[in-house]
C-alpha cells in the first residue's frame, strides 16, 4: 500500500501530539515529514518555567527525542535553516529556507504563536528578550550568573513564572504590570491581592498599574534601566517581555489561507483548503484563539481522527482552567469569574488560612470559579460548570467542597 504524504510545519506540542495520536490510530497511513525551527526534538514548552527555576533540566522536559522520530519513520528537518519559507498549495509542496522541499497530500500547520513585543523605544537593546523557548531560558540562566537586576514586563501567568524563576536563580526581580491586579484575566481583585502578598513575601517586587516609557541603554547598547510614564526609573540588566502572544499566521497568509486573528478552521480543524489542517496557538476556531495546552491536545485528537479518515470527531471549545506553575502557590480559575447583574456569588474567605473561594452562579448553574489557597475541588466545580449541572440541592454547602456537598456532579 502506498502511504499518503503528511507534512507537518511546526515541531511543538500541538503538532506532535497530533502525530502521536495519528500513529496510534493509523500507524501505516502516512509517510510523515516534520519541519521545526528549533534544533531539537519535541519538548514540553509548558515546563520551561520549571527549568528556569531549577526544578527540571532541559533533558527532563523532552517529550520525543530524535531517536523517536527515527523509530517511527518520521523525517525530521530541525533548525533555523529548516524553517519553512513558503507553502505552494498549487503544487502541494513546502519549501524551507535552505531549499529543502517536501511534497504533501495532507498538510498540517502548527506554527504556534509569537510573543507580543510592545513598541517601546529601546526594545532592540541587548538584554531585552522574550520567554518562549529553550534559547530564552538559556539566556536567562546565563544572565543570572553575572547580572543582578531583572525586570519582567507582564503580571500574567508567564510573567509571574519568569519572575519567580529568576528570583530562584538569585536575581533581584521586579514584575511590571499594566493593571492593579495580578492575573487580572484569571483572578478577581481579592485573589490577585492575596497572590501578590504571597509572592512579595518570597522576595518578588511589583510595580503595578505601570507602563514603561523607554528602555535606556549603556554605551555598549545593553539595557541599563527602564523609565516609566510616571518619571520613575528602575535599574535593569535583563528585561523579559511576557505580555502575551498572538497567533503566528505569516506563513498561512503567504499561502493564501483565510486568516483573521488566527488561521480560521472548522470543527474538524480543516482550513478553507480541505487538504490543509491547522492546530494549536496559530488557529482561530469559532472566533476563539488559544494559549493554554489543554485545548491544543483536544484539537490534536480531533485532527488525528480526521487525518486517519475515521471522520467522527468534532472540536468543541470548552472553558479552560488556569493554574500557576509556582511551587507552593495554589490557584485555580475557570469560566466567568466576574459575572453580571443577573449572577449570584458564593464566597468563602479566610485570610488567616490564606484561603479564598468564589463561585459565580446564574440560574442554579456555575458560570465560573476562582480558588486561592485551597484548589482541591477546582476540577469538580469545572465539571459541574461544563455539564451545566443544577446545583440547587447543594448550593448551601458546595463552597466547602465535594465531600461536604455529597456526591452530586
């Protein structure tokens, strides 16, 4: 049997999880070629913060080493020169920067996302970096050996993990956030303030509701300080930008695929060209884009199902829970944690224990949850929310957890 040719652009978690699922369901269906811009096998990008703070090594977070590709008869083209330069859909082939060509019957685009870099004077100074890959982590580790002052722009998940990791490596770290509340997209004010207080006790500094105006360099073109719109300045040897990502759609747009904020796909993860699929942070599905790993893995499962010609799965976007990968800090957030005028709120707050719980309820259904300090019932609350369970019988006790509320849900 002649195997079809599948080319995968992107050697990250979404693309390779799709390949893993495909190998399980249809191991002999495709001759697979993978292009990756980094000179490695597939690794767990989610665990980069654990490498930064010293809990893991690079080797610990490798998912599939190069031998795995060989064992599964996958042709891997990895490294900057192997970055795909263009897709020629008319000829059904992709061409890498070094001229490497691969023809396809099916194409899977998994180009991920690019960090958002603010347009600040001085952003091109040496010592200004993002936090997206192994090279960034290696740069931060090198700086921590002989530099003192780090400034992290962004009080979201990635920024806090970067700040905590650099703190663990011995640097003085200030996290700059444009909002008065940390993790303001996942936490309400109470939980955000509790989180900030705990991180401050560990040694992190914060400059809240602040905007950098300019990055100032020394005579060698290296960053030396950050000037803010309020006129204040912070000494800075390393400036880490972690204010979010946007889908990496440049290649798809070059190929003439329909894009909005991301590569637009249907419920089977196909683009407007039925031979071309896309998964991960580069896509847009029913108006939504993605930055957490759980939906990416679900997309991979559905995409592999259709590549294997089983054709029974459809991708449905579900609320994704937020967790912070900082040892000893427990927080959980899912759904609409703000609510509206028609919502009710169930609250538990014990500052002495450092525990805060908030459930947002509407029509006897959970709309969202924020938990800080005690998160053991987070998955239960999430399941009740996803299943639109009627909580009227357990409403008075459910804030104390599944055990107190009985076996409902």
